[in-house]
C-alpha cells in the first residue's frame, strides 16, 4: 500500500506490452472477461483507488499495482494490501484497534535508504502489506493481524520502478535508492535464514531494522504484469525473466507448498529481461491461498517478484445448467449445479471431503 501521494485520479494503468497513461477510450475493453480485452470493472476499481488517494503498490498482487492484464477479472477484488492502504487514509479506530504493525529503518552502510520496498510476509508466505521507506530510511507497515512475520527490503528495480510511484522532481518518490540487494530481517538474502518476529494483536512492534546487502546484478523482472492466478493442486510451467537469470540460479516460492523444479534457461523475453527461464511449478492442493513471492537466488543474493503469483481455488467443475436454453424474453428459472464451488474450510459440514457444492447440505456426490 502506498498512500503518501495526494489524490491522483485516472493515471497510468499499464501493461507490460503497452503503456497506458490513462483509462483510455482506445483500450480494448469488456465487461465479461473476453480474451484480449481489459475488464472495465477491474480498471475502474484500480482508478477508484487513485481517486481515494492511493498511489501504486509494489506488490504485483494488489489491485493498485501499476499494471493491468487483459482477459482477467481479478483486479476487481481488493487484496489485503489495498484495504490496508485505504484504511490508512480513512481509518476506523474501532475496526483497527486489534491490528498491529511493524516499524524500523532501512540502511546501507549506515546511510538511510529512501524508497526501499519493505514487505511483511506472514506465516503462510503471503506478502500481506508493503510500503516504501521514507527519506530517513524509516518505515511503518500497519494494519497487520496478530501473528508471525518476516520482513524484507527490496529495490524498486523492476517490474515496479520509481516511475510507477513518482519519478520526477515534483514527486515525493524521486531519486530512490535501488543500489542494494534484496535483504530479509536478520540481514540475510534468503527466506530460510531470515528472522521471524511476532506482532501481537494491537501492537506496533519497533526495531525491524534491516541493513541491506550490496547489489549483485541478479534481478527478476518478469512476469511483471498483474499477478497470475494459479489454482492449488495444479502443475504447469512458469516463464520468468530478468538480469543474470542463467545456469546456477535456483528458484523458490515463499511457501513450501509451491515447488519450483526443473528449469530450462533461455534468452531475452522483454526489454527488462535479457535472460529468462522456464520453471516447472507444482502447487499442493492444500497450499495456503493468496499472494506468494517467486524468488531467484545465486550464491548469497536474491531477487523477488513480490506477490508475483496468487494461489486460488480451482474453478468450479462439472457445471450443469438446466434448461440449457430458453426464450430471450427471460422469465424461466435456471438451475446451475457444479462441484468445487465451496472449499472445505467454508463448508464445515463435510470434514472428510475436499469439495462441497452446498454449504447447507452434505452431498456425497461432491466429495472427492
Ligand atoms: Zn494507476
């Protein structure tokens, strides 16, 4: 969440293939998620965030990330980071009393780092809320539910850059510090060695200071559009790109329920990605839902796509519609049945089943 700027309506929904400086009438657009078109409700949800005072987010999974993606409806739905940003501008004291936060300073060799993207990662590997460090290096990540968090600082060196949050002499975010390597709390480059901290409910925890590691040139920048949605229980291939993505690097995700396996390296896939790789991805069926990070590492250095993937439930299967057709005039009742509409933890009736199509009944045909 970034709420530091003043109101900036109707600015810059951008795509990796096409920079759009405004919600333009020339955008191919649709209301129904047609392939190759931008979803009007998604774009307007993003622009409404600007109208309410939000700047672009550093998390690719947030509605307020700087990029849109055609054929996708998910930018209609706020991420936690978006809600935290709006809450900072329009707080409801009674609603936020039980939420905590993290505060600290980002520095490099004793010098404050301005504009480091600082992210709170929860126990499920979800980048929940992020912010940018201020000119004195300080940051506050607010509105966190009580729990265990890891914090890291990364440079805004793509896919989200200074240009997405300012980038000129009249902007607050100008001449940001990007000459450092991604660094977790504990001053290490990898998640497994990072130090976790507890945020008690209703408490702002201070001292989450990070002394960043030097830059190495390793930089993951693609996929840099609005985060892809990946169903739990699925397998596939993920194409990633950036600088120095070559043999010897290893890929991982912020949750162990998402495995990144065999890798084939390749060449340029974008202007900000002269090197690339195709990585096999396997997501366990019980993986925690929500945004996750993709990271690449090589000998003590790491680069991230923060919120680069969002794990979601599989779409409903076995959809049956009756009657299958009817008069244009309407008026006929239509029954729609399917499996997999509700996940086990929303059902509460059928503990041995993974899926259930009706939270009020225990329909055995829906178990699998
Ligand atoms: Zn925007």
